C-alpha cells in the first residue's frame, strides 16, 4: 500500500514521551525533571487576574513583554532574544531552518533524545558521536563531522555533567555551522555559556522556563543569539507561537528571580543529600549540575528497579538504549519525596504503601 507520508516520516521512530499522569494522581513523579516547587506567586497572580480580553485577541507575535523582562535579567539586547513554545519548539525551528540533505546535524551521545527525532523529520543526516567514558567532549570528532547544526546540551541530560566553556569556545571557533548550546538546566548549574553568544556569530544559547521556573505546563522557552542568526529563525517560526497567557505568566516568572533562585538552592541541597543516599546504597552516582541524578544500581538491574518503583507509584526514567540500560535518571524531588524513593529502593520495592500515602504530594 502506498503511504500518506513522506519517506522520512515513514522511516522515523518518533519521540516517545515519558508518562504524564494528571495532577492529583497519587504518585511521586521523578521522571521528567519538573521542579518540585510551585511556580512564582507573581506568575500565579497574573494567571488569576487575567483579563479575558487577552484571550479574545491574537497575542503579540514577538512576545515583547517577555523579551523585555528577559533582556533586563540577562543583560542582552531585546533583539538578541527569540521566544518559543517551549524550548523544544526552538530546537525544531533550528533543525528545520538549517538542516537538509548534505547539511548534517551533529551531537555527542548520550544526550537529549529529541535532537534525533527532529533530525529524522528532515531529509538530513544525523551524526552521533559517543562521549568518552568521563564525559569529556569529543571535540575533534565533532569538528570533523562538520554539522550545519551541532547540539550540545550543558548541563547534559541524562548524564547531568557540564561541558567546560573552554571546550565550547574551541568548538564554536572551529565549526562553520551553528552551535546550539542547550541550557535547559542552567538554573541548577554553577556556570553559563551565555557570554559565547557575544563572541561568536554562530552560537545560540537555548533556555526554558520548564525546569528552573516550575512552568513546564506553560510551554515557554527562548534563545539568545545575534540578530543575524535569529533572522532566519524568525522567518521560519509560526507567527503566533507564544500564546498570550504564556507571555504574561512567563514575564511575571522571569521578573521573580529571587524565588527561582531560592527553589534552585533547595533543589541543589536535596540533590547533594540524595546523591549521598544513593552512594550509601552502593549505587554509582554521576556528579550533576541539574535537577536530576544519573545513577547505576550495584546489581545493574535498572529496569527491574524502574518497574518495581512504578508498581509503588514512583516514576523515574529508564532509557532502554546502549550505555544507559543499566542506569536510571531520577529527578530530584522534595526531601520528603526523595526519602520515600530511597526507602523504597532500600526495601527493594517492599510494602510501604501506608507511609507513602502520607507523603504523596497532590499534583506533584
Ligand atoms: C527539558 C529539556 C528541554 C525542553 O524543554 P521545554 O522547554 O519544556 O520544551 C530541552 N532540552 C533539554 C536537554 C531538556 O532536558
């Protein structure tokens, strides 16, 4: 039978999202790196006081209020900022604008699975270069692959490690294509590569409000690059890619840096405690500058633990792919949630239902 679709669509696997149960479901959700704390009160207040007129009209196509707020926080000009429907929208925009037959997409592995999916949608080739054992950036191989787009997530998922700025600078200088630095987890990290956008014409830094700002459901992301690099992306994007509510709520959240930083500090403190707990259980734990930990159980039975935890209503992330099949990626929750997780693993999935009942946080 003939297909309805382009050959590249028929050939692709498609992104497989992790479980997203409804708020209020009695589970502990540590599978997709949401922030365990609620969004800023300022953002919630904007939502509660929303004038329905904002819904009747089309939104500002450039989300200028949000760009203005972001410009002030980051100290970059407004016209160096592009706003998107979650940062995934912007990653998609970059691939659609830059990748093509003979214009490759290149990235080190393992990393964010979506880069692969987005490339597969194009008639573009994907070059996946394995990280070295210690997550040292394979610069020579990345340069040699000569991508029209090179993706580096830093801090990276699922490893949690940060790529040295000096390595990114070297890479930016040596490739002719676009270097996309995906800083989805920067709010939990000790450094940012943002200054590189001023040094290099081919560098774009991508941020999101999904993780640090506790607004994954809002779908708001943005990129920072020189206006020449942004010009092609502005042509390709959907005219109204940021809805009116996202722009208003996001602007308020961006303005409340103190709250965002306070939550990040709590997550970082919990991350340190959780890492100690896992090490005490004999797990290997990778250093993380994110709101999750990559861990390797001593018996290597990651899938079994993943399934056992799921039985207990605790969701974590398991990737059935080479190099990750013996590891778990676990979002840092509140200290209470983390404690339940650690207890569950310590008891190898034993009956702790009653205890969990007390601690399950509605809507987490
Ligand atoms: C979560 C994540 C994103 C996507 O975030 P959204 O803004 O919610 O689309 C992008 N890159 C990486 C590496 C992520 O982990």
